[in-house]
C-alpha cells in the first residue's frame, strides 16, 4: 500500500510525539446524520425544561430552549395538559428527529414517584405521537458527559452548556438540563459503545 510524502511526514511526527490530531467533540461520526435535530426534555410538574439543538458542522446549533412553567395553584391535570400541548408545539415547529429524556428518579416515597412520573408520561405522549425515537439517559451520566463529574451542581452544568453552545448567558436550570441531555445524545451518536442509551 502506497502513501504520499505528506502522509509519511505526518506519521513521523506522530511517532516522535510532535503531532496530535485534534478531534472536535461534536464532529459528526458514522452514526450521526448531518443536520440531525435533537430534542432534550427534563420533565417536572412545575417546570419542564426543553432544549432543541441541530447537529451541523463542528458545533451544534441551539434552535430553542425554555421551561414550561405551571404555577403552584394549578391542578396537576392542568399542568399535564400544558406540558403535552407545549411540547407538541415545539415538535411541530422544530421537527426533531430524536428525543432524549432524563432517566427515572427512584423516589423513596411511592406517592412522590407517581407525581414525578406524571409529567414524564405527558412529555412522552407528546413526542411519541410524532413518531420520534425516544431515549433516556441517567442524570449522573449526563453530568459526566457534559461537566466530567457525575455529581456536578446544576450551575456547573448550565455554565458548560452555555460554553458548548456559545450562548450569551447560561440558560435557566431546567432548560440547561434539557440542553445537556441533547448534547449528551449528540456525543453518543458518534460513539461505538457497549452502553448505548436506553430506547423507550
């Protein structure tokens, strides 16, 4: 097999330790399709975060992010309708190709677990009816992927999301978590890993 003189020089540099090829963190790999749009959702009854990014070029682009706020005075049923309707609008406007939600949090109290599961179910309905592939990622894995530390604080996650997406200011906490989920999925797209995200 022949190589060009330029390739030979690069090989010499690598062997001598003088050259290291930089690989962009979010450069599309074999498993990432160009212009893929990822929707991240951090479900919560009073503040469901969402974030939409597009994989284009070396750096992802932010299409939208926000928090679906439900006042404390609202009945749970009204909150669930608001979450579903808002996410339907987000899906319709930005047409994501994949969705990733935060993994289940196992509360010690059964009643608390049920309340936590309701907004998650409302969110899943909104994206599943649109035919999106849905994955879940554990909160600790998201923090590890974005900050490099599985027990990182929310402020650290928000600041790193701001940096990775070149945002003017850190997003609100719930929106930051949703964007972090989308960024984690973007990283998983270009990896060949034995621990792929769980598909719902």
